[in-house]
């Protein structure tokens, strides 16, 4: 039975996953290579729970109980007692492979592994570990505390026991599942990323402004967030990484990242996490920040 969960990566996704897990009563061990990022994550979780208390959505004693379940660790050795590890680092196959190679010697034989990858092969990642039968994809949606879905992906060697155990964790978190085959982008991003990419092309080609594109999709298709807003939330670097995986594996030009999207990433405009993307987030309200390619060169 899974009671102790390790989370690797204390960025936006890892922080949300950790918060969801402690509220579900799991003991959580959080790790990041950056001590600063780790401390920011712990502070962010505390603030988020304090807001829930202030809004009468969480009792103070339940907040204190949840926080007591959260522990930060400084090395991968701290995961030795965990029943499940969820990896939530950057969307890079090489970075993830290196991590899993370094991690597995410290784990108990029964420990399960899950990756929050949004596009990479679960089979390939599982093969870098000593337990491909205990490895699968567990793709949380962003923001974790708002979105009700977790996309589950089995690798070719993932056992039924592993799949069922992860499924029980999803239920305890109060989430729903969509089960995808292990193909590039899975279900969500295979459909979502071409839409975001096309929205960037519409901006790039002057079809519409940032405001018009996002307003049009929000009100015209009843989406809660426009595609350019959503790209900023996801992270423009992550969008490019996913599109490159899709383009490399599918060979279809619709997956090739728009030059404007690539140029924004080259400029360091990665979205909300850098307070600059298709919108500028430095002020009280986001402000569109469209620049043509020649302005960024």
C-alpha cells in the first residue's frame, strides 16, 4: 500500500503535486537540485493552504496536519523509505534518464516510479531504470490543484499491479483519469499543442492580436483560458519541447514549432514562471507583449 510519496522537482508542477498529496494524507518527501527552488516551493504550499483556511475551505488543524506530512530532503538517498516516486523535472529525455539512473540504487525493491512527462516515451524512460515493470506515466494537468484530470500511460513492460496501485493513488487524490497509449504527446498534448502552435502562427501572421486570439477562443469555443494564456501557464519552453518530440516522431509539419514561439524561448520569455511571455506579468494585471521576430533578434 502506498503511503509515502517522493516528488522530484519543486517547480510549478512538483509543488502542485506535493500539495495535492499532503492534502490526501500522504507523507511527502520533496526534492530539488536547487535549494532555493525547494524553499520557495515549501513557502508557496504554506501560503496556498493558509489562503484555504482564510476562505474557510480548510480547517486550521487540517492545514497543520497536511504541513506536518511534508518534508524536504537534500539528496536522493532520502527516498529510500518511499513507496512511490513521482518525477516532475524539466521535459528533457536526457535529464530524466540521468535522474532515474542516479535514483534507482537508493530505492527499495518494491518502490514504484512515475513520470509526469507530458510527451516522452514511458517505455524508453522505464528502460533506464532497474524496474520497468514498476514504471509508468502519471501526467498531472496544470494547475494541479484546479485541474481534475491525471493522464495515465503504461509502458510496454508496466505491470497490471503497478497500474492498479497508481490508479488507487489517483482516486485518493480525488482526481479523474484518462488512459493513453504510449505514443508521443499521449492524448492531451497531441491535441492541445497543435492548437497552441496554430494560435502562435495566427499571431505571427497577423491574423489577430493576442487579445483577439485569446478572447475568441475563450468566448467562441467556451474554453476557460485562451491558447496564448495557456501557453504562458504551461511554459513556452515546455511547449517547444513537446512540439519537437511530436514533430520528430510524427514527421508532420503541423507539429513544427512556430518560429515566433521558438524566438520567444530564445529570448528567455518562457511565460508566467519568468513573468514574461505572450503577456507581461510584472504588474498587477497581465499585459500583452507581442514582439515580431526582428524585434527579438
